[in-house]
């Protein structure tokens, strides 16, 4: 059993730290002697045992002992393990939320040889008040343990700068085997202290307590994961967090609280890089100059938002991007937590459950450690004078409360240093900057096409949509078109196809579906810029851009000054658009499309029949294309038009006979 270094014997106040990350300090740090370390631990345990049990008055030791099957998840190996434990649980809940209710409980340690329930650890048991799939309980655990792993990864880096380390509470699922139906519950330690929600999953950032670590941790998770995810909804006591949320690129896993790239955009619109971010080498997210002063103002509530309704956070002009109905029982809402029911502080934020995908049991796991921050040694970012008033024992600026002494005595088997080194190195090589310039440099080095390869581009595009929806402005103010254009251009730089097409259409004075009200100056330079954007989109496989580029080479209209009318190029792009149709479901477009197949084929046929602008006449090719256009028109129920194409095919072949 590996444990962190305890506080010095002279420190007689506050809880102590036991963290897995303390085993990974640099070699420059001096380690205490073995005998000194043992003495320190004995001293700390004696202090913890001397503190009264906050739940003594509820006499949980008199409750019936219930056997349970406990399920724990190892995020490193992606495996589950189960064992049998015994708990005593109160019959009535002491707190309720929108979805779950909490019960007091005690659990004897599996390493204990006594049955003294009065000294057993205090726990909180949570259950959904309405019936949910059993998989929900397991995937709630998986989410929290995945987030815990990112906390350990953060600690590996921040320890080099002597910053505060973080930990996320150990949570497991327990099955009450003697109860009818063998119901499932969540089980986690009870902790005393002041619960604070530092940020939400939808852009809220608590800034009046000047807390740096939670925001830096969220930013770190985004970069260290290679933009694949971000850990948000940070809440808890000090730097001991519980019930976080994870946003992922796809936004389909980790329940309805996972807002995907839109959730990432909401975080970065609020986030201002602090001293920890800068010291750890995290790069600022590109925010428009006009938007920098408005960060953090658009989300005034800490409530967790659900996928599909996260846009309803202010302006009545907000348009819903997702029209799907959110399942009421599989949605993430603010919930009851492992805190005292008598807490009345306005900053006390309840925990939140989360619906998740299916559970699959696997082989045994390694137990992960549980860390506690020492309120006396807490030095968030190494600048304690910025956050803590001296002489006030009730000052909770950093949100650190008093921990249960029984929680402090938890002993957990640690991951080995070798496994952590491997895991850490595998994460480090995918670390990606939040800066567009660095992302563009990375994309330019890729062998494959860079279009659609950047999550950062998708985040900037989501920022555009939020600006357009009025999310980042007061309800009576116009939305910021300049900032929206700023993020649209950065999304295009990152290879986001939708942004490239929108900019191309806007600069060429053509209708565009993103920022449709945005008007660009009609100039030769802008039209040339728009054509280059659409040519890039056409090369990336966008059908509408292929047709627009083909029309430009066909007619000469909208061509930049360095291009000229070229029917050979036009045929190339018409053919490319036609080939794209062949890959669509059903094989071809019908007559309801704005550019149906038969129109493109007939135009190609006309060009081959006439010739010119770099294209040699080819009556045979023209006749074949007219025939193909006729067949496409027949398939689209355009019989009269099909007959006209058949007649034109005969005329083209007649020209070939004359030659």
C-alpha cells in the first residue's frame, strides 16, 4: 500500500493529504525518512480519530447489516471488478434532488478485523427516484472514474510547478442482493465541508472566489486529450471534486449532459487563462477582440444544462439546434450530494447524476487512490495571498472545508509507477494546443486531407452558431457579427468544411446558410477570396461547391481575375459532382434537387456538342451524355424533358455522321 506524505507533526490543525499524485514528485523534492513518515501517519490518524463522528446522533450502527455486491471501474484498463461488502443504511433519505435521493450509510473496511460499526466510515448512498435502466448506474461510475484519471494526469504535470493537486471522489455501484429485485445504488464517501461549484457544463464560471485550479484543470484536459474531451462541471470541497461532466467530440456518450463541441465552446467563451494555465504551457483559445471583455457574462446560472436545451440560457431569440426530445430520466440535472443536509450556504451546489450508454462487465481492476487537500497547505497556483484573507477562520475562499476523519483513513491500492509512466507518456504525445495557429501548423503536416480533421475547428464553428443565436449578448442587444465572422474564419483555417463553404458563398455574394444576414463588401478581391474558398471546398468533396465552381468556369461569371473561362475545367467539376451523386443513397438525385443529375448531364452534352474555351467538340460524347440525361429525367418522372433529350442526342449523332 502506497500512501502520500502526511503533514509534519507540528501541524495540529486541519485534515491531511493522501494523494496518489504525491508519489510522483520530482527527484529534487526531499523525502522524509521511513521512521519519520510512519510517525507522521500515526500522529495524523490519532488526530483524525479524536474528532467526533458527525453522524453519531443518527445511530446507524443499530440498523440492519446488508450484504452488497460492489462494482468498481478501472479507467486505465477499462475493466470492472466486483466484491462483497456490508453496509448499514438509513431507511429515510436526508436529501433529494430532481432525480436522486441520498441516504446516510456506514461501511466497514474489508481490511478491518473488528465489527465496531460506530467507528466505520461514513458514506452516502444515492439512488434514482424513478426507474432507470441498470446500465445508468454503471456508466455514472465510469464517467467519474474516467474524470478521476484525468485528475491524476493533471497532477503529474502540476507537481513540477508546486500547484495544488486535484482528485475526484471514488464512486462505485452497489447491488443490494437481499432486497427484492436486487436494486442498484451509488456509493461514495461522505465529506464535510463547503461545497462549491466552480464551473458548469454550459459556460458558467465561478469567479468571485478567484479559484484558479478548477478552470486550469478543465483547460488541461482539453489539450492533453488532443481535443477529444474536456472535463467540466467541476464542483466539490476544495480540490476534491465530485460528479463532473465530460464533453466529447461526438457528444453522444456520457449522457445528456455531454454537449459535445458546443459545450467546449461554452467553456472557452468563459475561460480566461490564469497563472496556472500559463505556467503549465496551456495556450489561450482564440477569442475575438470584441469578445474578450464579455467572457463569463453570458451564463449566470450554475445549473447543469441538457443536450438539446442548452441554448435556452438567456436571449429569447435563441434557436434550438437539436429538436429531439430529451428523455426525462436519462438527463443530467443538479442533484443532491454527499454533504450535510443542514448546509444553507448559497454556494452549496448539489451533485449531479448522469445517464450513460451500456455497461459491460470485464475483468478485475486496480483500485485508485482518494486524495484530500490540506486547508493549511493549500496554495492554489502558489499565490495564496491572492485568495485568502488572514485571520479569518471562516474564510472559505478556496472552498476547503473540514473532512470526515473516517474518510481520511481510507487506504487504497495505488497504480504502479511503471503503469503510470506508460499511461502518462501515451497521453503526452497527443497533447494539442488550443491555439488555431498551432493547429493549422499541425494540419499542414498531415499526409491525408486536413478537411474535417480538427475538433478545434468544430469548436470555433459552434462558437459561430452561439453568436448567431444571441447566446453571447444581452437579449435586447444585437448579436456580434464581427465576432461570429472571426470564429468562422478560424473554423475555416482549421479545415472545417461547413465554414469554408459559408465563407466562400458569402464573399461571392451568394446565399449562405451560416450567418445568412452577414453582408460582405462586393469587391473583386472578396469575390476572388470566395472563389478560392469554394475551390478548396470542391477539392474536399463538397458537391454544391463543385457545381458552383463548374458554373464559374462554364459561364465565366464569378471567376477571379487570375482565372478565365475554361470548359475543360467546367466538365471536370461537373463530372466530380455527378460522381458524388453516384455515391449517395439511391444512386442519384431526383428532380426535386436544385441541381438534378439530368441538368448537369445535359449541360455537359451541350458543351461537347458546341466546343470552345479549351474543350474540343465531340458529337459522340454529346449524344451519349444527352441519352444519359434522358434516362435520368425518366427516373425523375420528367417524361417530356426526357423526350427532348433523346431528340438532342439524335441531333448530336447526326453531326457526327456529317463529319
